């Protein structure tokens, strides 16, 4: 049993008993413990503001990008060791562990390159100078400067590497230090990454801190220059937004929450076509990758009545070939859920979903660990399938909902989920797709449009690309992350500066 410490004020610190256990979900045995009780979180935040912040703000974008590039290289160089930690603490197969770890390194590298592009500046101009009076000498110019607080990142359990690094990359490049709190159940991987960076001497003082365990009184100490980014349940997101200190100090909060992501097939997607087969493969992957524990995973599958039975048959066949078991074995396709609490939640969700939809496939799973086989449900209730549209079962679970194929109903069905991170649309019909794409755009953060011309070239429904925004409206949290330079703006203050044109040029460039 190892004890995981928090990295605060540039030292590793252990909390007081009682400890919270972390599990090896394959064998359902405790492998680590952690606690944050008694840790001085107020001083940790102040350390970031007074030590890490000035250091980052003195660095140019190019220098911050160079730091991110070194962090990325360190992760890539320790890939196999990190994959082993992921397998032990989260039960991931090698493929699923790589998806998380390579995503982390890749996102850091992307923002490293962006830093190089932004160059030797410490702030940015926002648009051109504006003339608003008769004088051509007195102008206004918007500028973007980093906040002088700390970026508080509260992450979910499902991507302990990627969640840590995608949030960290944007904040550091923006010039704001980070205090990250990974999901406790799988925090060992986040700890190993920070340990790796420290062993290589990559982290300047106060720039990155790690809180391992409960958030405790962390939010009691937030200030008006701080920012909070949260990934997790909608209920917890609301709790954060309603915290008295967050409200009193008008602290910006970005939330990525529950998401009933969808896949929509158009009437022109014929059974057996390349596009049909692509949809089957993508849906099956989204159900099983990371044991379905992805915020972008497809939960609702909308298919025209004419193709519905064929799609169901193909999915059942594919899911039937999935081997659930020990992720250390090469032949395993689907490992366990991340821990006992996640297993309990999914089992309860499947039981409740079974009251509202027909379970047409339930995969076998071994006993003794936190396993559950892939589950495929079927509902003919359409817009009236309330539980399907309102509740996400965060595991290898999805529901097929046949519909009449009309673009108008497809839009209504996607919107019925209340807001999502990602929606896939399969069609070669431009007119149908135009109606659907523009209709669902207000309800989804990213649309993955698959057509026969790109059926073998797409990045996939579930891949979060750092150049594109990640987030969604409504139930998905109403937040937005990444998106290249867009991801930095959450940490910046936009200020309008008015003055003499020559003075503005001399100071602002």
C-alpha cells in the first residue's frame, strides 16, 4: 500500500488520517491511499499567486511554449511506465491507456507550438485600434493580459493524464499558474506525471501544484483574479458555481458536465455501405473504449426505421466479439470500470435503464473485479424516452432509438438531451445534413460529420482535438475549453486602453 502525497508550495505533503483508498479495479484490491486533511490550501493558492504567477507572466509565449514542449517530451519518454500505472489504477487496456497518455502529451505539444507562433510577447492585442472621435490621434485598443491569480483545475477520474495536461497547457501558455485536483480514484497517474516533471527539473517554483484527495476548504480561499475549470457531474458543477466565495468574488467557472452525446444516421446511409460500416465501427468503439467512461462517448443512437434492425444486428455481433477481462492480457478488449464506486453507479444505471428500454445485448463479464460487459438497449419511444434522454450511464452502455429519418425530427431528438459535447452525423445528403447540422449546432459543442468521402480519414467521434473547442451547452455544462488560442482567453482580462496613438504604439507595440 503506497501513500500518495499532494505537491503544494513546492513540497510533497501528506494529509492526516483517515485515508481514502485507491483501488486496482481488476482485482478490486486497495493499492494506495491519500488524504488532504490538515493541508493549508489557502497558503498553497497564495504561493501560486505570489511565486508562480510572476514567474510565468515574465516569460514570453515562446518561453512558456518551450516549457510545455519539455513537459510533453517527458511524458512521451516515460510512456510505458505511465501505461503500467494506468493499468494498475484504472484497469485500462494498453490501447486505452495510450489514448489518455498520448492525448496528454499531444495536447501539450500542440500548445507548445502555439506558444512558438505567438512569439516573444507576454500579452496580446485584441483586434485593431479603434477611432471613435474626430481626432485621429486619440484611439482605443483592446488588450489581453493574464489574470494575476491561480487556475484551479478540478478533474474527473476518467482521464487522469489528459484532463491534467489539457487544462494545464492552456493556463500555463496564458501565463497563469495551476493548482490541479485530479479525480481521487485514479490520481496515481497524475501524481506520477508530476513526479516525472520534478525529477527532470522542469517545473519552476509555484507554477504547478497538485492536490490529491478531497478538495476540502479549497474554494473558501478563491479570490477575484482566480479561475476555476471543472470536469465532472452537473450537480458538482452547480455546487462549485454556488459556493459563497465564488459568488462573492465573481470567480469565472468553466464546467464540462454530463452529456448525452448522440449519433445520427441519415436515410441515405444504406445497409452495408462504407458509411454504414463506419458508423457501426465507430459506435462500437465509443461503447467500449475506456470501458465507456468517456465524456464524449455515444449514448444515444438515432437510426431510420429502415436501417434500425440491421444496425442493431451489426452492433450486437461486434459487441459479442468483445472480450472483457484482465487488461494485462493482450487478448482483452475491455477492462474493468475505474473502481468499486464507478461499478456500483453503472450497475444501478443499467438496472434503471432496463425499466425504460429493452436490453438487446448484455455482454458477459468475469467476477471478482469491477467489470461490466457492454450493454446495448433499444427504445421505440423516440422523444418520449425520458430516462434515455435525461440520464447518462457512465459505462459501456448505449441505446438505439429508431426514428422516421426526417431531418427535423433528428434535430429534435438530439436537442432532447439538453445539450451535449459531441454529436456524430452520418450522411452524404447535403440538403438533409444542412438542416441537421445547423439545427443541432445550438445544442452541441462539436459536430463530427462523416461522409463517404472521408470515411477512412476521420479522427473519430470521441477524439478531442486541441485545435477545436471542447465543451457544450446546457446539460453539458455550458463551458468551452481548448480551441487553440480560444482556450487561453478564459484566463485573460480584456481591457480597453484609450490614449494617444503614438503612445499606444510605443507601449503596446
